[in-house]
């Protein structure tokens, strides 16, 4: 599993978690998990537990972990731990010096560029954000966004006028579903 170039703001109790299920393996050898955590930035917010690490390992299995160019900071900008074991976890985090199965062509940007790159490009249509998307990006930039329990806490669902258009198969290439 590769987790690359993510900006994580205000994680409540966990930013990245990995868990091998606690099940009976009936004599099977436990498989070692494999993760690449590269170029990710975690910035704590108002709902973030103090000292929260970027990665928490849960469960019974070991995790071979390749870490490169990640950053995790608390609300004051001080570094926080990269990894930790969850309470009761029996697995180990094993440092891996190089990625074994790196996806060919997977491009990585420097962690110092991740926050701005993600905020510039987040959403289905970053060039045409609605008021809700603009609010979320602004609150994230300002470090004031909160974890909500209901959309009602932030004004509810948007009221969007209904639109309709009749379908004329002659206007479409039905193999590609592109308009002619």
C-alpha cells in the first residue's frame, strides 16, 4: 500500500491506520504488511488528540514501513511522532530502507509543497468550487476547520435548483457516451 502526497488536517483520533485483523489463522503463517508513506503532511487542528502520530499500527501483524519525506505537526507547529502502536497491538513496525514494489510512474512532490498542492486541487471541480467547498478550503487554510457530527452544524445541504434535459440518442455516440 502506498500513501503518497496527502494533506491531512485536523485528524480526530487517527490520521493513517493499519490493521491486520485479529482472527484465528489456523496454523497459517501471519503475513507481514507493507506500506510506503511518502510525502505526506499532517497538521493538527482543534479536534486532534495531542501527540497524535501520523500512523497508528493496530492488531497482531507486523508492518514493514518505508517512510520518506513526511511531516506531522501539532497546532503550534511542533513536530509530532510519525508512528505508534495502538493500545493492545502486538504487531511491530519494521523500518524498510527502500520501497519494494513502487508503482512505475508514480510521481511524488516534496512534503513542503503538499498542503498548497492539495488545497489548490481538492474537489471534483477545483476551478468551480461552490460556497461549501470554498468554506472548507478557507477553514483548512486558516486552521479553524472542525470535525462535525451533522451537516446542520454548517448550514445543511445546499439547495440546488433541479435541471432537466431530454435524451436524444441520435445526439450521442452510444459506445463512448460522448455527445456528437
